[in-house]
C-alpha cells in the first residue's frame, strides 16, 4: 500500500502557556527585562538587504547596531541558556558577505561559546545570474556557560544500525548504540532523514507554504521547534527580539513553553497576534515537523522536459 504524505495540520490542543508580543524598538524593550530571564533566545535578525522592514545601511553600521542588541540579549540570557542566531548572506553589488562569519566574531568577543554551526537547506529561492543560487542559511548556536540545557533524548533519531555491537575491548559483543536512538549531527534534512544526515532541509516560507503571511522573509515554525525541544525545558521562557509574524512564539506554545516577542512593525504584530489566536483555537494551519519534502513524480508535468526545449537537445 502506498504511504501518503501527511497533510498540512490544524492543531487541536489547548495552550496554557503565555505568549506576549511587544510592539516597539528591540533595543529599548530589551532594557526593560530582568537579567537572566530567558533560557533561549532565538531569532532571525534583519539582514540589511533593503526589505520593507529594514533601513539599508553600510555593513559596518549594521553590525555596530546589532552588537548593541546582542549585549542586551546576553544580559537577559540565563547562565543555563542559549542564543540561536539564524542568518543568511548580505549581498552588495554582487559581492557576498557571509553574516555568520561577522556575527561569530561579535559573540566570541562578548564571551559566548559556539556549540554548533547548523546548516538550514531549502530547495527553492531566488535564482542568481552571475553566481551560484543560494540555497542555505546558518544557525549559530551559542551558550553563555559550559553548563547549559541540552535535551538530547528529545531530538534523537533512530539508529541506522541498531544491532551494531562493539567488536573489541571490555564491551566486546555488547550493543554499541542507545535504545532511544542516536545523536543527530549539525546538518539536518527533516525529522528522521535530516537528523541522520545533518542537513536541515526545511522549506522556506514562500507563496505555496501553508504558513505564508505578508512577511517577506518568514521564519518556518518547524525550524524553531528543533531548537526549542533541544535547548529548553517545559514552561521555560523564550525570547525572539525580531519576532516578525510570531513563528517563534507559535513554536514555543506548541511545545509548552512561554515566550515574548518584540517587533516594531505594526502590521506584523497584528498578523502574529491573529496567528497565535488561531493556534489557541485550533485553527492555525502549519506544516508538520515530520512532513517529508515534496518530490515530483516523473509523470508530473512540472518534472518533464517541455516540448519547446526538445529541439535544443536534438541539436546538441
């Protein structure tokens, strides 16, 4: 029997945890929080690429402002906590500036320790003309101390060889793996496949994505969920200082965590509040965290060579 892909899901649960979205300037709002309030800060900051919610400026001025924000974020992060900083590339006149490299220097200078540089791969996006088309972004996972929350069992994946045994030493003949599964790598694809291969192959939120809103660079909920599960405990507090349309807060609620978001764009705050309301009422459509990436069949029209190209292949 053919196994069908899971459909985009509506959630039918009650969410007792708190979610508060603040309309205002990130830097000013951060100054109002107590020290060490949050066990996880996760965000995708503006990339300085001239989107409608950004003021495009020089890369130097952009990073100077972000450093001020990061100092405040470190202050409000608990000693057990983590900061996950998801960024892409800044492109100026065809030259690529990999933002994770610049950000790493800031976080390192401020005393944080990088635990993983995670690659998030997506199959669709804008096509470049004079360079290869970009199809990945990165998540920098930093901790404030060496004693940090990491719930490995919550993100384990099935072992590829569960029957493998030690072949020498004191444990010779004993099972070498963990019955709960193996430790996923730092490049993930999606659920079982992604945590095995290490490639986070999660679709970016484009026009046909079930979560699509008015935001031009929307954060997929399932991307946040993986960090939430591994780096926080139930009822912990999370913060997204550039909350957009509330994807981080939705991921927190789904997994029994409390969250605060800060966003300066009124329309995004309005949309985020509507999404949170719909989630609580069981009416929010989300892409399930375990849904495989769609692969067209050879018989699908979009997978076939168009007849207009056949003559070109014949000439070649």
